[in-house]
């Protein structure tokens, strides 16, 4: 083969490779392009909506009995690399897909979802299964299964300081609930917008997708790096002793919160906004609160301890906000 033909052949192969690589990169870029809330301008944004709190099922949570996972036949799909905890994407016996989360965050996240759902906040759908065998991976105890419904699109993250609900009772109430639950991981990356298509059009549900860093205690201080010292998750004894509200100053609640990554979030929460939340939390009866902890497979002793601690927090919020008007402000 002449040198001229070799050059032509080389250039032809180089061109084919370049075009193929460009197409691959284009497809990859298109695949990685994340949809955002802005892509659904007609959808209604929702963080919270009114519910009959006394009628909420805090044992089965937002999925009710209809969405309970069918453990008769589990199929492993892939490992989920997101977050710090070991997670697997699986399919159950009914063909539904779930993300199985292992480790200490599984139980508290199950509780947190149920308490928020009970109040009317938008949440993911999850269940705690005491035991599950995932083919090729093993048998695990106390695993949280979070649903991945086919009709729900996972969009971008939402920010605590920039969202459609800034300044509203519902957002401020959610912040108070983060202290109530001792959630020390309030990074924006833990928040997710879900597009849900319903019979009356689409809606954008603003949820906290990761609520595992709860039911424990905050760190010991607010110093850079050192604020992590002492913090715990999934520790009923620590949660029962953790602080909640320090007091009231100039008409604002002072939350007993430490967290170097989330400074400023707990500022400017008014007594009236705290009362808005109390008027809803106080509608839970003892059985509902117990159900939230029983759903996470805590022992009977821990359920009793955690229920008492939850009721004490509700009472503390009521006491701190008793000077506020009993009438709710606009949502």
C-alpha cells in the first residue's frame, strides 16, 4: 500500500472515530442534562397542603397499604452510588422499583417521613422492612425501601434560601421540624423537586429527599469543622435528651441548633410561625406518634421513650408560642 493510500485510510478512520466520539459525548451530555422545575411552568409547586391530621396513617405513611413492597421476589438492578450510605436499586415481586438503604439512617428516616407526612408535608414514599434478602448481595436487617414510582420525575434540588415558599408558615414550620428531628444535614443537595402528574394536572412536590441524619443529637458547637463533634443519628436515648427550643427573643424563636453547614437557616422564625406548627403537631394522638416509631421497627422500650420525647417537644413548642394568636395566619 502506497504512503498516499495509508494517509487517506488513516484520515478516514480518524474522521469516523471523531464522529462516533462526538455522537457518544452528545448522547452522554443529553442523558446527564437534568430536568428542572423551570421545565414545568404550568405545574403547581407544593411543599405542604392541608390534611386531616387526626386521620393520617402514620404506620404505613404516604404510600398507605397500597404501596407496601412485595418481598416475595426481589430482583437486584444496580448499586446506587448517591450519598454516603450503601444503597441498592431493586425490583419487588409486584414489579415496583425501590432504593434499599442500609445502615443507621434507615430507621430514623422512616420516622421522619411519617411525621412530616402526617402534618401535610410532601415526602417520598418509604417503608422499613425488618429483613430482606437481595440476590447476590446478602440478607440485611432494618432496611429502608424508598419508592421510585414510574410516573414521578426526579428533578433538580431546591434551596432553603431560594424557593417559592420563602417566609411562609409552611417553610418556617419545616425548619422547626428539622430541629425537632435533630436533622444535622441540611445541605441543599438533600432537597429534591418531584414532578407528579395527577388527574388535575401536574404538581411540583418540594421534598427533603434525605432525612436519615435524624433521631439523635446535634454537634457540640458551631465552630468550623468541630461542629461535627458529638452529633449522632438513630440514638433514641440521645434524642430523648437533645435540646429543641432555647427560648423567645424579640418575637422570634431561638432554636437549639448547631450545624456549621447550615448557618442562617434557623433565623427569623417568629413565634406566630411556631404556633402555626404547634396547632398541627398537637393534633397527633399518642397512637399516631407511636405508630411512626413502630413503623421503623424500634423496640417497644424505644417506642415508649421516643413517643414521650416527641410529646415533650410538642409541649415545649406550645409553651414557647403560647403568647401567639391562636388563629392561623394565611398559609
